[in-house]
């Protein structure tokens, strides 16, 4: 039996899963796509990128994660943001 079901595996869904597991709740994410990433999974058109600095767009709940991941650009492209989300999920 699950304590929670999270709809969507984008930035918010992954963060919610992290917080629930941190508090010892069991949870599962339901995602319509074949992969995680939310808007960054679905919007893969040429030139798609973040409109704020990548470091501000990344998760701050883990100092280790912030030290491990290095953004290649100040305003990251869709493929790099999707790689980041997959890195976080792993």
C-alpha cells in the first residue's frame, strides 16, 4: 500500500518524491511519457532552453548533488536539463 501517488515526473514530481521518501512515506510517480522530465521531456524542439541561469533552476536540497553536477552553459538547453533530471532520478 502506498502513502502517496504523484502525478507527473517533472521537477515538482521528482522533488515531491524526494521529500516523501525523506519522511519515510511510500510513494510512486505516475508519468504519461516514456521518460521523466515533464515539460523538458515533451518540449524537445530546436532551441528549447532555460530562460534563467541553470544553477538557479537546479535542486538545492542536496549539497552533494550541487557539487557533482556541472552545467555546461549559463542558460542550459533542453537536452542538458533532461540529462540533469535523469541524473537526479538515478
